[in-house]
C-alpha cells in the first residue's frame, strides 16, 4: 500500500509549493492510529474538520495543502498484530487501506495521505534526533520499567494496564501512558496493581537505559513561542487550557525511546535494539509525509516567513502539539515552520455513551457508508454537531431531524422551488401559464426592487460574517451562517409570492427568479467546504462548471450583495431533481437497533442470526423430505378453517382505518429550534389539546394559523421533530410545483372532535397506525382536491355532519 497524493480521493493532482506573495497555508490533521477503523468521533475531530478548512482556503484562492496519513509505529500496532496473529507491517497495510477508503468515501480532499512507516520517516526523525543530541537537549538516564517474565520482554506503556493513581479517579483500566478517564499522562510504574495486557500476569520492575528530551531546559523558549503564537494564531480556548495545565504542573524530562522492535531505530550503537517513542516520532510524521509528497518539502516546513501552519486534532492530542513537538523543533535550532493555529475538538459521544475504538462502540466510518445515507448528510450532521467548546452527542433521532428539517425542508426545498419554476414550460404540461423553459430571465431594475435590494444587503452581511467565522476556524458558526442564507431565500420567495407575480407583475417575477438562482449558486459556493458532493450536484442542475470561487481578488465576496448579477440572463439551467430524501422513523429505529452495543455484540448477533437461519433452513429441509417420503403427512385444512377470516395483521387497507377529526388550533408559535416549523396546540375533542409540529412556516403566516379549524390525522405514531414530540398531523393540499400549501378546512359549524367520514366506509379506525404496514402511505396517494376545491379520497369527499371539507384555491392538488 503506497502513499497517495490525492484531491478528494479522486486521483493525482499537481504538486504545490509555496508561492511568493500569496497566502501559503499548510494544513495537517492528527495522524489517525492504524490499529482500528476510524469512528465518527475521530472523523469530525481530525480529518473532516481539517478538510472543511482546506476546502475553504482553496475557495478563497489561498495556496493551501492538506497533509495527513496513518500513524503506524508503536505498541498499539504490535498489540493488534498479536491479536490478529500477523506482523505489524501486515496490520499497517490492512488498516492503512481501510482508513484511506473511509476518507475517500467521506470526500476528504488530502493533497497527500501517507503513512509513517517509510524510509522518509526514518530519515527525518533521525536527523532531528541528531540535531537535538548535537545541541545538548538530550540526556541519558536509567529508568525503571516493567518487565514481564512470562513474555520475556520489557512492557511498553500500552502493554500495561492498572488502576489510575490520580486522586479521585481510580479508573481500573488506565493504560501505562495515559488514563482514558481523567486524561492524565502517566508512567507505567505509577499504575496501581499493574498487569501485562498480553498475559495478565503482574510484571516486575527492571532497570533499562533510555534517552530523554530535556523539556525543563527548553521551557523558556517554549513559553515565548506559546505566548506569541497562541495570540497571533487565535488558539482555541480548550487548546490554551490544556497547554497551560501542562506548564503549570511543571515540565519534566520526557523519555523519547522505547524497548520495542516496531518503530524508527535510534541511530546510536548502544541503542540499536530500541526505537523512538511513538509520541516523539508521530508528529514528525507530518514532515516526513510532506517529504513523500514533494522532495522540496523544506519549502513548506522550513519557511516560517511565508507559510502558516494550521493543525486540527482532538483534545487528547493537544500537549503533544503545543509542548512536545514545538520543543523538539525549537531544540534543533533550525528555522522550522511552527504551528500558528490549532483547532481542537472535544468528544463526540454516541447515544448514551462514548464512541470507543478499543471497545467498538458507536458508528464507524465503514458503517456510515453501509447505511445508504448520502455522504453529504453525514458531513452536514457531524459538522453541525462539531464539539468545538464542549462534548456533543450523536443520536439517530437528531440526525433524522437535521436531515428532514434543515436539509430537506429548508435547503433542498428552496433550491428545488427555484429551479423547478425556471425549468417549467409556460406553454405545456402541468406548469402551463408559468415558467421560463429552463432559461434564467433578465432582471432589469433589480437594484431598485425594494424586497430584492433588502435581500442582497442581508446576504452581503451574512457572507461577511461567514468569511470572518471561517478565517477564525469557527466552522460550526460558518455552516450555520450559510444555512441562514437558505432560510432568507425561502422567506424571500414567500414574501414575493412569485407564483402570483408571474401573471400580475412579470418583470418583478423575473427579478425574483434571477435573484433566487443567484442565491442558489452562492449556497453551492458557501456550502462546498461542508458538503462538496451537494455542491457538485447543484452546479450540475445549474448547468455550470464545477469550479467555485470566493476570492477577494475576483470580487466574489462583493458580488454576494447583488445576487441578481451572479447568473447571466439567458443561461440555460439543467434538469432540477430533489437533492435530499426523507429519513423515516422506521429507518431510524432500524439503525438504532443495528448499531446498538459494541462491534463485538453486533458480530455475536450476526452469528446467532445466521445460526438461527441455518436451523430454520434445516428444519424446512427435513419437513420437505418427510413430506416427500410420506413419513409425515400434514392434515388438509377443513373447509371451515379455510374460510376463517384473515388475522388483523393482514387487515385490508381502507380509508376507514384513518382517524381524521375536526380540530381547532388553540395556540401556535414558531419552533424554538427550527425556522421552518410551527408548534400548535390543537383541540380534537379530547381532555387536553394535542401538541402538533407542522412544517408550514414558509407557506402560512403565523396570524393565519390562529383559531383555524383544520382536519387532523390523529392516529399516526407520534414523532419527535427537533426535540418536540408531535402527536398528530394537520392535513394540507399543495400545488403541483410545491410553491403553495393550503389547509384542508372543515365547515365552520362542524363539531370539534367529530370524525371525518367517507361514504361506504364505516369501520373503526386503528388505535395507532403501524408504520411497518404503510397504511398512511398507501392511502395518501389517493387523497387530493378536485376541480371544485373539495378534499377527496379517490372520488369520495371528506364529509362532516355540517358538510364537506375544502381548500381555498388549490384544485387537483395532492393532500398530505
């Protein structure tokens, strides 16, 4: 498995070197360890966050490269090789390929994705070591290390486990190098009741000689670097806190060699059986991987005047990048490109607990691909949930809510409404009487159109805020700002009522459409760092080249204030198609169950299910054989038995199974966490009003919802929408192009709580519709309004004791 020079996983790209006079940015993400499959917490904490920033830099026209690779040396690799009964190199080859493929699927746009088990790593690491030795920053000491007589070897830190010695912690599975629970860095001899991870016997202490980096002697130079660069580079608060904690505790000598076989050899005769400690050589991997990318690697790494170094990682990696690695480089007395900005994430937790590679808990990179949920949805969800200042939580329900509400109903709805309207043929089909036959209209006078000018000013301000947030590596804030522009676009469409303008004020309609299509392009641009595959699809539907730009040199940021000028009049767009697909409750429940427990638990379940399937197959086979042989004869059903009614599980799907009632909206307000949703209290004739969440904000003003009589479907399974459980659904009709939605209204004198009925169908409704049986989905396709605006099931009207239910203006529209 060789190194890969790649852009978004899609092939070789030209080598980039720093360019005089340009902003040159070197971006790294913490090298993922190669002994396991990366989980979603690893992905958002390192490679995905760095990828967003790298894509943003390219969008801005900066000369940026993104370097990463697998960290392959050390104890964890040896341990995994023991578990899988193979060599460390075989383990590295296997997991390097897995990591590479996962990141390729996630559209991570490395300029080079390499690995640390290379000759270049040995060359750079040994050269730095020799410089430190030459400059007297290294010392030799005898240390006591745990030795396992059963395994006949010194035990590296990760091969020892025991109870954490930190007061108040007492975690009983702390590793010899660090406690996972409290985060304290440890020496193996500090552990209480240590045990060998391989054979579980108690090791003994033995003397062994090692090389140490004299951090206390480097502290003055290190503090000077930290105090200057943490301000100049706007280090994240959690990075500063972790660094100061180390400094406050007092720097100590740090051992940089280990009694191992798998690693970079120490270039001293006395130490020829030892290798460098992984936390000494792993950060050097950034340099050696760049050397694999280009023989002119020093142009990036020894060019502090012209190159800015940005590094991304999880919080557990901070001290090694703000203390250990800078001290190592400072000690060489060479002119290194030092880290300017560090972006650190807290932990992303999974449902009720923590993601864990070692325990196999959570959703892993290959799992995400196997769900069939598109990569842009995964990227969006992880980035909206990026744990920038505190731990955040992954839940399947939250993923569903963000997809359905923010991507589908907000972003996707806006883009599809705009492009579908432009694509309509005004002379034929369902769009007769509106549309532009795929051609972007001209928009003379747009700058003096009040509503449009106001939108341009708002969007210009949003783009300025977006750039400011992204420059400060506030990725979550940048994404939120970009999505706000989509919300403004939807509000602009609603307020303009473009569907009416087409016939009443055609020039204004054209202004709205040309402006809106410009906003669509701008969204593709701003969201490209976050969802590149989404942007590719939007550009395809716009029939535009795939290259995007937000460069100051080209005036792209200023253009955002005039979105009506972005796409030229007369440009022919491509065919619009929906960009996102709804994630249903039953799918969420399936995924929640599928990924419950650890990977080991899932494997056990799979084995049990396979064994059970084999048993059933064998049983069927035996039954079949016995029937053929005549040894067993199944009695024939009697005529009476054959005429028994079907069980309720096979009950016929008819309209009588729906519990549709007359209701009145007693209270309504906007959802506190979703711009497109209302939360209503609806009286449907029960002791208490029902809470209902409806996606009607874009279509019906708040004041028009209050005290309206409505038709309410009362026996859907309750569903949580952005944290609020909805206990029913308000029925509405929509126009064919989804630009207009109207409430299905019962007669004013209809009784609250009475059931809406259909002639000839007298059965009782289900208590709760079973989602697996698709009762609602099956019946909904036959719900519509007729030419007289009456709500119907097929040709049967929605009927109450006071008459039929109707809509205001939408004829022949589907009801949902």
